[in-house]
């Protein structure tokens, strides 16, 4: 005798019907938990950097005559393109100086922070497959993007509050509470704009790097439009840029709030467009369909170097254009360096320590540190790409073939080394051409190009450190970022703040001859090259011996 047993039904999980934002609050808490270290570091770095700059202004330009000298230098197309609009120069107090010289530069950094928040918690979640798993629960379609936007807004508001309180509490003449509040809100407004822009770019492509790259390109275009508009007579182009909008608040001068309304309007429009576009694609896909490739790979793509170059070409192109433009902008003020810096005692002391036949050569040597650090940012990103491919599970299928581990990692290392050297060359060409023209000295061109290329061995050591970490301490591979950060703090700021000389020796960039101010010495460059080769070799051996992280 048998009895019929009715099948038990699994309890249905409650899911709010039609609520596209369901689960947003939980995802916000989850994002804050994941970024509990990353976000405070970003915010505190931007906050402390601003306070340090404001304090240095008070020290470097203590007398009205010093500020008047800066006004004379800045009142040129090149000076305005590097800083901001001319009306700040009418009453160049410490506050006006902060808004004029720092607001546009800080807008780029705040935009970078906001873009990375959005792409990390939207497109990257889809690319890794985590978003699909989360959406299988009681989570609405728009919850991921809404949560990322909320966190980006909160981060920018936190930065604004810190800036308002910190600057107003410093007691510096010309930096009052009302202007400090506007200064902080301007940072928040431009950061929210670029977060909303990233919400749009995250819908276009199926890849995190592509979404970030497009959003960063928008930031670059906004900065170029601002610079071109401020350098021109009418300033019309600056009104096409959100960076130009926040600079036209004329903080600490006129304290105009209404340009921030333009930022909020653009941010709302972009965010709405991002939500609307997300409904027109599948999870994990992008609006831009992938192009059909050739049925047969080219010979170059079939090699580890060619394949790595294909993966890095977008980032390499973006950095190349940015560094060439950066070199040209610094070069455009090289001819005015002596007048610009003649009354600033601390910078004069730093330039004397560097040496050189002229102030232009000494200043160029100082600028080369900044250019090389930006190139080092690229080589760290390129060198850590094998680790990203490994953790994403894409390395395992490749290494399951006849491709050896050494050749696979070596392809990325070669692209990082060749690409980093090419970036230095491009920056040197821009710096040399513009610097020779502004200084009226054609001989500077080759000197500046050579000065840029002299930092190539330091970049190769940076690559070696990254490969060493990937091979032996993969979980600590992000520590490779310490190298460019330390190089900037010690090599550039350390010159102004008179840090002990031994601290500079701890950085590979501190051993590079300070061309064109000093004579060329080949020994440190040869030693750096040998050290880089040894680090890469040792790192590859560690990668060969350890287990591969699999999915």
C-alpha cells in the first residue's frame, strides 16, 4: 500500500513587485563596509592636501609684494590656463590664491575619486558576475547604481564638510567661513557631476576599464575646455566645462553660489540618463556591442607581447595624450619661471640645491619629478594587470595551454616597460617643444627630452617591485602604489619642505641625475637597470613556484 505524498514547496522569498530600488539601503551599507579604508584614505588625502597647500601659501607668500609678483606672472594666457580665470587676480588674497590655483586641480582629483566609486560598484560588479547573483535575490534593477551614487554623494559631502570646517578654522587672512563653505560645496558639486557621468559610461561598455576610461576622458576634456577658455579673451569655452563652472563661483572673492546649480542640474540629467540606459541592456552587457573580430588572429595578437599590448592600448593612449599635454603646459610657463619664483624663498632654496645654469633648467628638473611620477602611475597599473587577470579567472584558461607563466607575465612587463618609456618620451617632446619656445632657447629641446628619458630606469625598478609582489606576495601587490606616492611626496614636496636627503635615497627616482640642471652620470642609471632586471627575474620565479588563484 502506498500513500501519496504531496511535494513540499520551498517557501517563496518576498520580493517587492515593481520596486526597482529594492535593497538599495543594504547595498549602500555593503559598499561602505567594503570601502571602509579606501574612502577615508581618499577623503583625508584630499582634505589634508588642501590644508597643507593653504598653510604653505601663508608661508611662501607672506608679504603683499610676493602675491603681487605672482599676479604679474599668472596674468598671461599660459598662467591662466594652468590656474583659473583672471577675476581672481583682482584681489589676490590667500583665499583667492587658493581658489584660483587649487580649485581646478582638485576638481580633477575629486572627479577621479567619484568615477572610481561608481565604476567599481556598478560595472565591475557586473563584469565579475557578482551583480547577477545579487539581483537573483530581492534586489531591484537600479539598486546597484543607486547605491553607488548615494555613496559617491556621501563621500563628496563628507569632503565638503571637512574642507569647510578645516579651512575656516585655520585663521588665515582672506579665508573666511562663508568662502570655505562654498569652497567645500564646489568640490562636492563637481564630484557629483563626474559620478553621474560615470553612471552613463558604465552603461555603454561591458568592461570596467572602458567605463572608467571614458569617464576620465570626459574629465580631461572638461579640464582642457576650462584651460582654453581661461586662456582666451572671452572665456566662452570655460562655460562648457563643469570645472569652469565651479571656478566661476569666484570663491573667497565674490562667493557666487549659482554656478553650483548648473552642476547639480547636469548631475541630475546624467544620473537620469544612466538609469534610463540601464533598462536598454542586459546584465553584464553594454549598449555598445562588441565588434566581431577576425576569424583568425594576427601573428602579433598570437604572441604574449601583442596580446598584452592589445589589452593595454586604451590606457596607454590616454596616458600618452595626457602626459604630452601636461609637458606642453609646464613648458609654456618655463620662460616665465624666473619671474614667477624669484620672490619665493623656499622654492629658491630648493632650486639652488638642485643647481643648474639658470632658473629655467632648475625648475625643469623639479617638474621632471612630477612627470615621471605620473608615468609611474601607468607602469604600476600595467604591471599589476597580470594579478587582475589572475583574480578574475582569465589567466587560468591561458596558462592551461602551452603558454608558460614566464612568457605570459613577461608580455605585460614588456608592455609596461616599453609603454612607460614611450610616455616619458611623449612628455619630454611636449615639455621640450613648448619650453624651448617659451624660453627662446632651441637647445633646451633635446635637453628636456633627455631629462625625461633619464627616468626610464626608475620606472623599470617600479615595475620590478610590482612583479616581485605579484610573484611572492600576491595579496600585498597593491603595495606597489607606495613607490610613486613616496616618490612624489619626497622627490617633489620634500624639496620644498627640506626633508632629509637620506629619505630621497629610498626612492629609485631619487638616484636619477637631475637633468638638465646637473651633469649626466651613467652609473646610477646602469645600477637601477640591473636592479630592475633582478627584481623582475626574482618575481617571475616566485610566480612560477606559487599556486595560481583559480575560480
